[in-house]
C-alpha cells in the first residue's frame, strides 16, 4: 500500500513539472476578464429580475 502511494505521489510530481504555468500578466488578465464578465452577468440578471418582478406586480 505504501508503495502505491509513493508511486502515485512520484507520478504527480512528474506531471506537475510538465505543466506550463501562466505568467503573472496572463493570470492578471484572465482574472480581470472573469471578474468583469461576472459583474456584467450579475448586473444583467439583476435587471431582468427587477423588470420581471415589476411586470408581475403590475399584472397581479
């Protein structure tokens, strides 16, 4: 059992060496895109929710 765990951890270590990690600029740009799109989607959902709520209040 210990041998399997050791082999697994060794394989994980080898695979993480193959990963191409993003640069700081790439990370900042990607994070900015995610935050901006999340805020846009939240705003869109808020507006749609508000409009539908207002319409339903008028109907009922």
